[in-house]
């Protein structure tokens, strides 16, 4: 197994729910296939955007199995594991058994732990299988440099995803550890911060908008890599910052706004979420519609249609 974290634009599919609040497997399969067709570099299923916290064991297993079967080895498939450690260990075993390439270790359930406790949490989960693992820096899971360096002794640990946004800490991490880890930008609406992350060594990010306007994600990232500041600025003004402004209106919009965008462009998902996440309100839904209409007019698809 190649001990390397995926790079590029990372796809985090949502978990589509029916009106009866059950997992819509057909819609999930189509959504994953859409991301693959649009050239995303990895699929992370049953993670934060997939409302990991609300999936029962059967739904989790169905999601992983479906993702692996749809992707068919074309790109790496990662899963989300975390929360209650006994359940996280079951999830890691499911991921290995069903053929995933690795998993993203989400923060532990509620507890604000000492560094030794966080180390043990990540160590136990990373060593529970042979799969690649990426540790997630977010919420109550905030690693110090020495703790992260201890985790480097575990070959399964291949990357760190940052959802914290502490740039001083990111500089310390990347400039001390270097290429031993893959560095993933996991901030909400990661396009907003990617220009600051990339010079530090972060060469991948989770793109929420890639679920419904992946051609914009690709245009943005390619422009950033190629130093096309004019296009980056234009995409910020026309698309990224306006959508981010809506996202910041309500807690939970980091998930539900994705579903709203997908529904607007005609993908098979409804604006249905599970508590405590709330659906996008009508006013904000209409605002997103206008932004997307303007986006497709100014930045049309080359040949593909939704």
C-alpha cells in the first residue's frame, strides 16, 4: 500500500436523504459518479459533509460499500471514523473490510483531552487497521507539535487535515515536519483560505462547492497553482465570497448549503438534512440560486451539462 495522502481537490459527497428520512443510495451513487466524472482527486464518504454524526451503522456500511463499488479504484476512497472510540474502531474495521483506501479520523466525542489522551485516541484508531489514516485538527482535537511528531512513528498516518485555521501552528507543523505528511486544508469553504495555505505546503483541500459547481473548483485551483491572480480574484468576487457570505448566515450551512446547491443545479438530492443540522432557509436558497445563475452565465461549462 502506498503511504501517501491524496492531493488535489478532494470530494466530500453529502448523504442524500429521502423525504422519509432514509439514506437514498441511488442518489449517493449518482453524486459520487458525478464527482469522479468531474475529475476530483479522491472521495471522502461518510465524513462531515456526509452528516457522519447522524448515520447509523447500517447506513455507514452501505455508504462505504457503495462508494468503493462506484469508484472502482479510479481514485482513493477514504471514510470518516471518530466520535465514540468503540464505534470508531468498528468503523475502521468496516472501512478495511469493504476495501477503502484509508480513513479520516474525526475528533473524539465531546471530551477536551490532554495531549497524551489525544495521542492515544489517534494512535489506537490509526493502528487498528493497515489502512492509511489522516488526522483531523478541529474542534476539541487540537494537536501540539510534539504530539503530532509522536504520531509520525505510525506508518499508517499519512496526513493532517486542518479545520482550525491557526496559521502560526500550520507554519510550525509544515516547516518542521515537511513532506512526511500530506497537508489538507479542511477549513469551511476552503477556497477562501487556500491562497494562504498553499505556500505552506498544503497541496489539497476539501471543496464544498465541487459538489455542484466542480468546474469552478478546478478553475480556481488551477489558477491558484499557475499564479493567475486575475482569475483567482474574479472567482473570489463572483462566486466564492458571495457563497461564503450565505454559508456564514446559519450554523450548519456548511452542510445544508451544499445540498441546496446540488438541488438547484438538478442533481439528485433534496434540501433535506437531519437534526441538529437545519435546511437552508428560502431567502438564502433564492440568494444561492441567483449566484449560481450568474456563475453559469459568466463561467459556462465547456461541454458537460448537469
